[in-house]
């Protein structure tokens, strides 16, 4: 029984299957954790969703910003961009079933026994674990409700970018969504910067990667995240694991086997266009 954690798939279905074959993944015994951004940019978002949905209880995933964008496109709120390569999925006969399944997936996974915390972009240093869990439940509740198009319509935007327990309504949900799915850099006080996408050595002062600021999470926990392909899986503290290595951009799909911390990779099968 092994625990496998894989970075952003982005529609790279064949790379995912090859990587799982490489580690001899057995869904009847093993658990697969996915850092989100299952869809968009790669060629086979439909097959990725169908496959991961079929894994049932052996799957633990979190939603990423591109997964939320898909929900917006489906609800006719967001624009369907050609570069996202979503047409096959949107025109599939089972698209309603897949979308209804997707919007009922979490934005945060916590395994108390293994001391693993997973979110697509990470955990803002302004949150302790209980606050992160509370904010995740709020986002998940609205996504799974009939009101989810209202939330998606108000999701886009960079403000508010500073956490306060007094935040309410759509502003609170927007902050939480940005923290879970879009965050890269923070100011020294933990306030989110939603603009900079540079590599850490090129980022302007005083910005720092969220994982380089003091954390309020309990000692002994490890954070798994994706989202930030330009990190190439490097430069994080020992208990923080960056797993997005840019498969859809011509890089690798990366898998971490938790029990022995061994990495496995599958190179992209097609150059990005």
C-alpha cells in the first residue's frame, strides 16, 4: 500500500498513465493524490477527468485555478480560450456528469495520520490549520451548491488580498479561492501579491514565496502543492513539496512516493504549441 502524489496534469493523459504504470500503481491498494489543474493546456482533458473520476476512493485531489476556470466556462461565465483545448470535453456526452463531479471536489486535503496538507497553490502564512480548513469548507460548500455560478461569476479579481476573520460573503470566498488556487508571492506581513509570476530569484523586493514566510501550521506537517511550474520542483523548505514540473509546457509530470520520498518522472510526449 503506497501513497503517490502527482503534480499538475493539465490534460496530459498519456503521460499520467505511463507514470502510473512506471510506479505500478494499484487502485485497489494504493492512494493517488493530485495537486489540481487536471484540465486545460494539454490535449486530453476529457480523458483525464474520466480516468481520475473512475478511481473512486483511491483518489484524493484538490481543485486548481484551471479546474475552476473550466467550471466557469461550462456555466457560460468565463471565455473558452482556444489555448485551453477544452472543446472536446465541453462537447462530450458525459460533460454534465463530469462537471457535477468536479465541482464537488475539495480545495484542501489533510491527512492527520501522514501529516500531509495539500492545496493547489499552497497555504497562506496568514492562516493556521483550523482557519485553512474552515475557509476550504466554505468554498467547497458554495461550489457544490446550486449557487455556484454566482460564486464563479464573482471569483475573478485580486482583492481582497489580506486575510481578516471579518471578511464576509463573496469577498471572503474570493480571498480563500485565491489563496488556495492562485497564490505565489506574499508581502512580509503575509498579504497576497497576485501579480508577480517571476522565479524567486527574479522577484522584486519585498516579495517572498509564500513558503519562505513563517508558517502558523503545526510542526511535523508537510505541504504538497502544484501550480508553480517555473519552480521546477526546487527551492522549497524540506517539508514543502512543489510537484508541478510543467508537463504541458514540455517538461515532466512528477510523482512522489510518500513512504520513501522517491521521485518518478515522465517526460512530456508533445512540445507545447
